[in-house]
C-alpha cells in the first residue's frame, strides 16, 4: 500500500517511510516478501538496536510487531 501511494506522488513526497512506534523505538518496515518482513530501527531506545536489519517470519494474522517471530535465515 505504501509503495503504491509513493509511486503516485511527486518529488520530496517519495521519501515517505512506513514506521511504527514501539516501546523499543520507531521501527521502519523496509519491505516484505512471501516468507519474511524486513525491518530496521528508524530510532532505537537502545544504541545496540540501531545496527542492521531485523527479519521476521511473515504472519498475515499478526497485528503488531510483538506477535512476529524473528528468523535468522531469509
């Protein structure tokens, strides 16, 4: 949905990011595929959380990040 909207707007509006507020910081959803959801911290509460991507098993029934299961191999 975010990508579809981004493709229809001009210039600076294309820099929009899909972020969720969480008790551990702001989490940006970078992308998805059939198996995984790719996220990174946009702003993290703890500095050790700022490095790298986090991969979650895709679960279309999950309503929040806390319900997703992290995976090590994508």
